[in-house]
C-alpha cells in the first residue's frame, strides 16, 4: 500500500516537472523570438526606418513578461539608435541612458561600454564635445578593465578620430599609435588605425613618416573608399616633398578610382590637388585652365547640392505659407458672403438660439431628474438604515459605534445634496434667468449685439453644466478601469476618420492604485486635448509599459510641432501635466520641433 502511494506521488511530481519545463521552454522561446525581432529592427535602421520602428515597438510592448533585463536593455538601446537616425536626439539620449542604467545594474561591462560608445557618438553629432569625450573615455576604460583587446583597439580609434576632428592632433596621434601596438586578429581596425595615423602625420607635415605608413597599406585589402583616401594623401605627401612625377601618378590613380566610388566632395578635392600640382610645375596653361574649370564645376555642384537641400526646405515652407494664404482667402470670401446675407441669417440665428435654449432647458431638467432620482434612492436607503439601526439598538452592545458611523454617512449625504443644490442655484439659476431676459428684450435695432451676448451666456451655461457634471463624474474610471476608459475615449475619437489613434496597452500593469490611475488618465486626456486643439495631427501613438518598476508613457503625434521651451512653462495644460507628474514623483521630457511632430515621454515610479 505504501509502495503504491510512493509510486503515485513520484508519478505526479514527474508530470508536474514536465509541464513546468514545457512552460519554461515556451516562455524562453517567445523571449528568443522577441530578441530576434529586435535584432532585425537594428539591421533595418539604415534601410527602412519606419519598419524598424514598428518591429522595435512590438518587441518593447511584449518584453515585460517574456524577456530578461539584458534583452530589455538591448531593446531600449536599439530604440535609442532609431531615434538618433530619425533626428530626435533628446529621445535617443533618454533611451540610451535607460539602457545604460539597466546594464550597469546587471554588471554587464561589455554592454555598458557599448552604451557609452553610442552616447559618445550621439553627443559628438550634436556638438556637445565635453559629454562626447566623457563617454568615449568611459567606454575605453571599461574595455581596458575587461582586457578586451578588440574593444580597446576600436575605442582607441574612436578617441583618436574624435581628437583629430576637434583639432587636438597630439592626443589623436597618441591614441592611434596606442591602438596599433595592440596585437590581435582585428585586421580591419588595424588597417583603419594605420590609415588614420598616416593621414595625421601628413597633416602634421611629417611627409616621409606619412609615406612610410601609407605606402604599405596599398598592398592590404582596403575598401575602395579607404584606398581612395590613402592614394590621395600619398599624392599630397609627394607633392610636399617636391616629387611631382610621383604625386601626379598617385593622383591619377585617385582620379580613376573616384570615377566609381567617389562623391562630389572628394572629386572636388582631387581637382583642387591637381590644380595646385600644375601651378607648382611646368604644366601648360590649357591643363591648368581645364582643371581650374573642373574644380570650379565640382565645387559649384557640391555647393548646389547644399543649396538644393535648403531650397527643398524653403519650398516646403512656401507650400505651408501658400496653404495658409488660401485658407485666409477662403475665410475672407466666406466673410463677404456672410455680410451679403446678414438679414436672412439673423432670423435663423434667433430661431436657433430659441431651439438651443429649449434644448439646454431640457438637458437641465434631465440632470435635475437624475439628481432627484438619486436623492430619492438615497432617502429610501436612509430610511432602511434607520429602521435597521433601531432594531440593532436593542440587540447589540456595540450599537453606539454603528450609530456614529450611520450618522456620519447621513451627514455626508445631506452635505452632498446641499452642495449640488447650491451649485445648480448659484451657477445655473442666475445665468438662465439672464438668458431669458435677454431673449425677451431682443429688438431689430440691437439684434446682433444682443444675439452675441445671448450666445456667450449660453456657452457659459453649457460650461457650468459640464463643470457640475465633471465634479460628479468619477464612476466611469471606477467601473471600467484605466485600460477600458482609455480604449473607449480613443475609439470614440478615431470614429471621426480624420484622426487615427494607435493605442498600445499590452504592457499596462493591472495592479495600479486608483489614485495613480486617475492621475494618469487626466494626464493623457490633457495630452489628447492639446494635440486635438493645436497640432493638426492625423496620427497619435500612445504606449504604456512597465520597465524596471517604472510606468513608461510615450505619447507621439505627427502634427506641426512646437518649440518646447516656449510652451512647457506658459501653457495651462502643460502646467497641469507638470503638477500631476510631480505629484506622482515622476519626470517627463518633451521632444518637439516645428513641422516634425511631438514626442512626450513620462516615467512614473510604481510604488
């Protein structure tokens, strides 16, 4: 009997272990698919940025429950690269820094070094050289600590190139030479370091030392672009030494290679070098003129390419101004037509005002009916509670405590009825009486002014009704929750077909406190309201995820954008958002430029 029980227990444990292993394998498999999708997004970063963003978004939204922190940091890092390629440098920095924070927490020094290198490249591009140097050096120190010879060689090359571009040539030479001394199998980086050092030596006037480095590189497997740079600098070095025949021959090789692999800028530089060599030698005037005109033509083409980019921007601006002018002309035309039909429309206005007033009165009566019904139910409930309280007074010793609670509830309900009555009397009674007087006093001579006044008062009445309704409204969020409420409002807005809202709530936690849900809901309503009023967007994207015990909210639209420094402190809506985010002990960032939409990222700690 005991043996059979042990056998059954062993069998059940085996089944449980098998099922649990299958679940873990399935979860690991999904995590691998997400990681693979993120890698594919990274591979598309230069070829199809829109598709890369979509794939990375899917990976980010599904990473919370299926991926390790290491994979999440990879997804955030790719997000930073994609934002950089789009030109949203502030957003790029935010996601790179988030990835760096996770990697530092996990102690992944190799990944930390990669994040630092990405930040160095980013800050260098936006001319923040102090930050760029800081992160380049941090990346290098981590590679040295790990004794990663390949990573050290890449870091030395990056630092050397940074110092070369910023004019710190002694520091550039130090890091190029230091990188070359490292022996490993990184053949391509070694070639790049030698090429950069040879060009630097030529730039310093050390022409023979430059040739000693550059000439052997022609025997190596250089890329066409690097071979072209090498040949051109060899030609310039020979020209500086007065060996013009060799300078001409290497320049000719450069020109031939540039026909297939050179851009306008390098072709212009080659033509300039040729012209300088001809001026220093006995070349005929016809050759000099031919290369002079060739240089001028290439220089003009290069400058024209820059001008064309500026012209495209000017054309876009012109189209916007043209559209604004057409809208203004249409408004003026409508105004003229309106003036011609003023008398007829005045009568229609009076009728519409009367109908509107009646509708408002009906709505007010409906609201009063709802309040009356609510008060009736409360009164009936109070009567029931009073009878129950009297019955329990005889039966229980603790009746005094329950009576105190009952009296507090009754007092609160009476206070609520008094507040509602005061709001309806003070905020709507006088306003409706004034509207009635205005309608009765309308005459032909003062029709327009009085109609304007009545219309203004009607709008005030509608605002007051909305205000009272809003004060009583908290049931929708309590009934449907944050997710249901957001889906309902976004679905309602999208039905207009003039605006599409993409809502990603797969990463929304289900255990948020009610206070946080209310504040997040109000923040998103404020953002939606601002975008609908001011942006002119036809696509809004809202994402909510939980990352590292923080609620991450990303709100993007493709509207006309704005200057963040002029809006964030002055707009009432932005002030409200700022107060709510601070109340939740969070932080937020606005990334917006004119004609490039807006991106708002909010991070709120989850207690």
